[in-house]
C-alpha cells in the first residue's frame, strides 16, 4: 500500500479528504491524517469563541469516518523530506510515500518586545479558549486592546462589543482608515459601526512594546487590562525550519503543480504555501482541489499539464456582531444585514457538508 500522509486537519486537507473519500482513492493508497486534536476546527470562527458568543462545540467539525482513513494525534517534532519520515515529540515516527503539508500559521509579532509574552491570541483553538476565559472573567469597565485592524481584529472587536457591552474596547490599526485596502464604502461603513457602538479605533498605530497592563503606541504608554494580538501571521515553525526555498513571507515556494521542487510527492497547502493571493480558507480549499487532481494524474501515470488555471476566489465576508456585516463578492461591495446573512449561510453550508 502507498501511504498518503496529511499533516494538519485544516481547511485544505479537509477538502483533500472530501475529494478523495469515499470513492476516488485508489485501492492501493491509504490515508493517515495527523493533527493535535481529534476534530477539524473552524478557525475563521475563533473570534466568536474568544468573545463568548458561540460555544466550543460550534467551532468543531468531525473528521470523516472512512475505513481508508486512519488518524494520528500528536505534536510533530520534525519533517524529514529526504527519508520521508514524520517525527513526533514522543519519539515515534511514521513514513510516507506522498505528503501534503497543511500546518497553517502562527501569530507574527514583528519583533515587538513583550508582544508574545503579554498578549493573547486566537490563532489556535486552545489559545482562543484561553482568550475567552480571560476576556469573560474581566470585571466591568475593564479595557481590552486589540492589536490589528484586519478581518480577525474587526470581527473580534465587534463580537466582543455585543458580548460585553460593559468593556472599553480599543482597536489599534496601522492604516489611516480601517480596512484601507477595501473600497471606501466598506471602510466607512465599518468605521461608522464602531463609532456608533463605542469601539475606539486608533488609526496609524505603531505598537512598539507590550508589558503587563500597558501597551505602547508610538512609545506612548496606554493602560490596558488585556491585549489580544491579531496583527499578522507567519507559517508554522515546522515550515520555517524546513530546508527548502521560501518567499519573503517565509512560505514555501512550489512548482506550478503545488509540490516542493525536487520533491514531487510532497505538496504544501494553505497558509504555508507561496501563492499569489492572501492566505484564506477559501484559497486553501481551491488549492487542495488542484493538488488532488495532480495526485490522481500521477497515480494513473498521466502527464501533468504545464500550468494550472488560476484559483477562483468568490470574495471576502466579515461580520460586525450577529446582525451586520461587510464584504466583497465578485468585486462588488456589500454591507449590512445581507452580508451577515451570506456569511452565516456559507458557514452553515460548510459545517453541514463537512467542507
């Protein structure tokens, strides 16, 4: 039997499983999925878990139950591409014939002193749980500082506002306006929502240091009770330590067929892959579909195409609490209730069709 190993049970590898199981996997191929936890996590919804507006169970989806799929839970210590081995921290190892690396990303702290030590995160389900405990145990009138005015920061700030109207919420954003890369209509709508709902947006922020109870913006001390960091991501440390070519963001440079050069049986999917788009769940799923197509061609001995079509992305949707939202769909700006309904519908479809 040939062994296909999937590292990480995120959006990309969940799509791989959906494409191959139960009827499109060759009889001589078995799949092993490696993850820390025994379920797929809806990372795009961690902001709501941290804010306390959804339960832990709401952000989990069961892995497929299939006789051709085996599970391995644990912490990966090392990826040995030359010997085709995955080493674990408990000194066990597994071998592979084909490998798909989908280990996701971690917070990037931009060398800001104290940021990693004194801020909270929503990058993993464990960290989102810890952030929930911290935020929801705060006494009334506490100050929460959210660093990063991207999608995660905006959704966390708005959801926390609805969950804890007694808190003072500050959102530190590097841009001159919130969501400055989006159309002005969306930027203005989000800013107005924050103004109306009492979220203090600090534009052109530059966080220079974080300490216990203090965050420094342009070296000026701002008193705070909690800091939540949503100001950038970087590939998983296992990827950063991998001796392969990477781009300026530390993501793995791939061939047009999504495999690592000189390792035609090793693919990288999602946040760790160097692609001409910003990382997203939607991008990981689109890339996963193409990876499956390439594996199927190799399994059947068919010639690979010289190039693959561009991955089609439908757009971006964000929430402002449970009733309002914003987004870009087919380059068309949408705001208000309809955007929130669309996002809820996409999530429902994903959860109940399991990717």
